[in-house]
C-alpha cells in the first residue's frame, strides 16, 4: 500500500509539473466556461442547463483524456525511467493502478471548478434554487467520473502498447469519437433496431443526457466499471509482457 501511494503521488506530481497538463487545464476551463456562458445567455431552464454543461464537459474529455494518458507509459520509455521502474520491487499491477489513480485524480480536480457554474446559476436566478434538484447534478458528475475512468484506462493501454505518445493519443481519441458521435446520430446511421439499441447502450453522450435528467440506470454503471477493469487488466498484462 505504501508503494501505491508513493507512485500515486509521483504520477500526480509529474502531471502538475508538466506544462501540457496546465495547457489542458486551461483548455478545459476555457471551453466549459464558454459553454456555460452560452447556456446562461440562452436563458435555458435549470435542468437543460445541467444537461448542456454535462455535454460540454464530455466534449472536452475527447481532447483532454487522450492527452493526459498518452504520456503514462510512453513517456517513461522515452525518458528511460521505465526500466528503472520495472526493476523496482513493486508489482506491475501496483504501478498500473497508481498511474491510473494519478491521472483520474487530476481529471477530478480539473472538473471541480465547474461546480462553481451551478452556484452562479443560483446567484443569477434565485428562483432556480428551489427548482435545482441535486440528484441529477450528483448523478451527472458521477457518470462523468465513471466515463472518464473507463477511457483513462483505455488511454493507458494505448500508451503501454506503443512508445509513441501521438499514436497513443490518436488511438484513444478515435475510439472515443466513434462512441460519442455514433451514439448521438444512431437514428440516422441505421434503421436496424438491434444496431440502434447497441449504439445507445455504448454511447457515453446518451448516458450523460439520461443521468442529467435524473434517470438512474444501473447498466451504464456496470458497463463502465467492467470496461475500466478490463482495460486495467489488459494494461497490466502488456506491462508484464514488456517486463
């Protein structure tokens, strides 16, 4: 456990010392801030504003998550620290889990300032205080965390499979984009009910919209937890093979 926390702090410190992490942080807050400004300007009702904010966050995740994960293992090999890390008396699963915990913690800290947007809605529209249900808000952020966990694990797998950070980032971005846009435009892409049902089940965008409306469905929770565990397990196996 001590090794895990040491590696977790090492990964988190590396992110906060990396210029690209601050660029992603500024990009994330700038885009979500502009999206929030548009929602306020359009005077949308509270629930639609929450749904809109969740979708803006997910759109930012398409860029942020691949960039955060592309360096997890590829950078270690490029800098020559991968061999040192692998020869330490630490289990490979501990290394993978600590790196995952580091990037996931950084993403959660990145999302934390967006909670201020909801407070601003209450200040600008006091009558919305009684209308704002905390259930959909909490569920929406939990869904964002689960989606981020799954795709961060997938990005780490891509980084472990290649020594090129750009290839790792593009691979992660491509899969996320297919799921994102495929779910949004599934009615136009196919008239087959089976295809549409599978597309809706796999679409993070649709899951976020449902969560922001306060609709609880255990299937996305099981899906993203299983996906996260699968990608982490695959990453451990890839690291063991390279070891």
